[in-house]
């Protein structure tokens, strides 16, 4: 059986040790407006997404982070440049690598949030 979906990634969950502190970090770094949603079995905070368009979505949830960048890497679109976003990561208590890689789809670098979750900082071409 061959299965070739348009987008294989459907959902990403980022485990955090303190949901409110994580919301503050992601809001400071990316400019997101996030709120706790308690409509399901666990409280979560959705990453911005358009449920009507194809592509992946995700959220933060109280869990056990892998730490030290050991878990999967979730790549997030930056609001400006990789470099500026990396600076906000550091200012908000995370760590960021200074290496920026150029690829045909844009530019990206790596960072970790305060829980050690691995993040890709992705900048689309101008």
C-alpha cells in the first residue's frame, strides 16, 4: 500500500513544564497571542493556525520535555528575520545557535525554548 498525502505532518505537540511560562516565552519570541484552552482533557495553548487551509498545526501542553534539544525539532515561521528572532529567544530565556542556513525555501536556524525543546526558526524568502 502506498500512501502519499499532500502534507504528511498533521499535528505537533510541544511539551512544556509550565504552560503559562511557555505561553509567555512563545508570545515574546514570535509575537503570538496565545490563551489556555481547557475544552479538552488537558489544558493546551494553540500555535497560530488557519484550520481551513492545508498544513500542520500544533499546540503547547503540560508534559515532560525531552530537554537539551533531544526531542523532535518543530520549525516555526518567524515574524521578521532568523537573527532577530534568535535574539528574542535569548532575551526570553532560551538558547539560539548563530548559524543561519540558506535553502531554496528560505532561511533557518536552530534554537531551544527554556524547557530544551528543539525549535527551527524559519524565515520565508522576501
